[in-house]
């Protein structure tokens, strides 16, 4: 597993889930429960992980999707 990004932004994470689901790339959200337990301080960001085989494709997909949104 390789880390793709870290975020506490629930909208961003939802968007990430959506684009990868559509592309057929399985992602894993780590620290999701810890982030909820710590409350609203945003001290523990959620980590989006992908398999090592999908990492390069996932980076390209994320870059392409962000460019379409002008991010």
C-alpha cells in the first residue's frame, strides 16, 4: 500500500472516493475512525491509500480530475 494523500476535508474525500470508484481503482481510507474519535480538532488526517500497482495510475487520475476542476 502507498499513500496517495492526507485530508480531513470530508467533501474532498468523498470526491476522491467517487473518481476512483468510477475508474475501478480500490482505495483504502486509513485513520478514519481515529479522526472521528478525536473530535473536531482535525489533528489526525485521514490517509487515502492505494495498492502499489495502482499508485502511478491513481496519481495521474487525480491530477487529471483536479485539472478539470482548475484546482
